[in-house]
C-alpha cells in the first residue's frame, strides 16, 4: 500500500510541475501537420507576408523554469502548432520572465525552409535573441481563406485515400488470382516509392553568375628586380552546384579575369602596356545554408586547371579557388549577393625567367563579385 501511495505522490508531483500548453484558434478545420514541417520564427526574424495567423499558443511553465528548459518549451509549442494545423510558429518571448512562452500559430502555402524547422541549432538561435518589446505583427487569416485552405486539404486527403483504395483493391485481386504476382507488385511499388523519394531528394541546386573588380596581389616583375603589385582588373565567374537539399554539395567553377597596367620602361623612358588574362576551371565543393529566411551564406572551395597569357608567356597549370558569399533572397528561386573570392595559380618557370628562391611562378588574385543566384 505504501508503494502505491508513494507512486501516486510522485506522479501527482510530476504532473503538477509539468508545463501546461493551451491554444486559442480561429479555425479547427485545418488538418494536422508534421512537426518537422513547422517553421519557427523568432522576435527579430522577418515573418513572410504569406504566413497568416490562425491561432495563439501558450506554454505555461508553472513550477518549471522555461528559461532552463527552453528547448522543451519550444518543442511543446511546435507540437501544438502542428496538431492545430499550422506550419509556422512565431515565438513571442516577452513574458518569459513570468515563466510563460507565447506564440502565434500561422499557416502558409509557401515552401518550407528546413533550416527554420525544429533543431538544436535553431533553438540555440532563438534562445540567444533578445527579449522583444512588442509582438511580431502577423496578419490574421480571413474566413474565406480559411475555408479555401480547409477545402483544399480535404480534397487532397480524399484523393490520397482514393488512390490508396485503388492500390489496395488491385493488390487484393492480384493476391487472390496469383500470390506470387502480388509480392512482385509490392516490390515494384516499393521501388517506385524509393525512386520518387530519390527524385525529390535530388532536387536542389544553384547557378551563380558574378562580375566585379579583382586585384592581382602577386608581384609582376619588369626590368630586373622592379615589380608592380595590386594591379586592378575585371573578372567574371560562373558557379553551378547541386546540394540535393543538404547543407553541402558539389559542382564546378569557371573564372576569368583581364588585367591591364602601364609598366615603366627605363630603356625607352616611356610606358609599356602589360596585359594579363587568367582563366580557371575546376570541380568544387559548397557548404552553406540559411541564416534567416531571407539571408543565405555559402563557402565554395575548388581546385582545377588554370591558364594564363601575358605579353611574353602562355601556360597551363594548377589553380586553387575559394569564395565566401552572402545572399539576399528576393524570391524563393532567386537572390542577389556579394562574394569575396581568392584564386591562386601555379605554373612552371618559363625558360629564362629568374625568380627569388622563396618565390614561385604564378598569380594570386582577390576579387569582390556582385552575383545573381538562381535556385532550382
């Protein structure tokens, strides 16, 4: 009897200390969403205008400190948002000092940004945001739009049920006629499902075209030990990468620059025109993702073949290229950005060329590119 009494006391204590989740909804007609498809916006994030409010959620910590269990509070709010049919949660942390976490439950038909869904990294981002002074303004969804979305979800659900019903009937009829053919159909269906998943997973890539100034940071020697450095020129770049929906991917990079300078000629007491063309092509690896819903960052590292031509020589050698880019998304498929890139090319010493022992023959360039990005 004492054991049962102790067990009852422990359970009662745990329940009384557990956070309480409540919600107030404008509509209860929306179908539940997967929790991994709920985007979380903090008080300092820009919530897209397509997200319309359909309710409010409150997590009351009661005797549990939500500051110390912030991850649990966000998890509870996300689950309630998904259960009520929302796919956007806008966190309001103004009452966190009073041990309450509030949020706006919203819905959008736009593409879900995976980097904004529930993860340890996303919770850490939200936790380090300062306390908001006023709630984020999220427009309320009107009744007409609520009805349209609810009807659309219902139509989709009925269509999926009919599709599954047709498959089940087909399987039953095949099984009754030929059990071996039934299992063959199941294997074929699994293969198609895997292929569809693979196709969906493989989608995701970017084409980036850039143009801007470059500076030739290596030394350009003339008439013995005299040299010029940081000669400015112009460059263009093309980068095509495939990420398959992940935070990393692979592709190829193409880069070209033209540098012109006037080099003093003491022999003729005049200036000579110096022209340098540098080209690069090679495979690349890209790493990056969303910082916010509008800002993206990426790092590209590449090694490949370099080619140069100047007034005296033409050679093919090895090239190394790296770039750090920041992008502002103007739409879900396009953006503009800035890229800081560096390229190092190494060539064999031409016959007759003499360089100091601690130097090699090649060119180094630093560029700042204005880029247009197209996501597919």
